[in-house]
C-alpha cells in the first residue's frame, strides 16, 4: 500500500528525498523539527545522513548528540545513511584495512551502535531507494504524531512544556523545574550563557545542554 503522511524537517528540502517521497505517493508535511529529519510513525524517527554528512558529523561530535536526542524522544530511532546512486556503494576504501581504528568510519559506526542500542542503522543507495524503504517501515503502521515540543518554529515563543525539557541532554527530574521556572520559552533557554546554566543545573549537565544547543544551531 502506497501513501500516508511523512513529516519532514524543512531543512531536508535541500535534498532530493522529499521529492522522491512525493513521487512515491506520500503526503509530505514540512515542519521544523528539533529532533530527527523524518517522522514516519508515532514511534519511528529518522535522521538522514549523506556520506559527506556522516563523516562531518562524526568529526564534530554532532552525530552523538543527535543519536542521544533521538533515543530519548523516540521508541525506534533510525540513522539512515544515504549513498549517491552515481557512485560506488562503498563506505570506505580497502586501504583502511579491517582492523578496529579510531579513524575508521566503520569502527565509529560500531561504537555508535554499541553506545545507543536502540538506534537502528539503515543503508540506502539513494533517494528513490529510501522512498521504498520508508514505505516498508510505514506499512501497516499509524500515521506520525508530533509530540509536545518536537515541532518548533512559532513554538520557539511558546511556554516550555516539561515533557519536552526532559528529553534534552543534561535535563533530569532534579533540574527540570528550575529550568522551567527560569526560562519562559525555548528561545530563552537556547540563548542562555553557560555560567547561568551551571548555576541552575550543575557543571556537567549544563555543559551537555549548552553543547546541544550550540551544535544544533551550527549548519551542516
């Protein structure tokens, strides 16, 4: 059965995939998402990476932050690695060998999977192949529902819901009330300097939250 709704982060419209999904018969709903790029069902959230994005995200540490956020917010988080159909379906050259190495992208993927057991890794040859994969993942499943706080945009000016706050790195039951009382909106929280966060949360939780917002604001 072809069709159904897929919620797509607006920044993904620079890629070919939203068009491929539309051609496949899906209703594509553009939203500004704080976690993930594609919502397929109430449980399945997908972060898409091209090969160049994958290498850059590992180098910057951004992928670990994204994986953590998805695992906290969704039952079935998926990392989609999308190849260029005009190039070889190969992740790295054989010159890297088969030994585990900190510089090896396959070693990094293995460590990512070990650190986040919930995370599912899916490989695709290109946008049209991904559209078929999404159809398989959605078959027989209910349509996606945006949980409170996962859609932003105008929501940046809305009052912060505590269930959303708890999904952010470094936020726990011990500090969520202090954050909710101190920051009326997500925009205020995202722009808060690190010393102020440290006063409210402690050094290590504040560093994680501060890094999350700074990384999320950096274009890929």
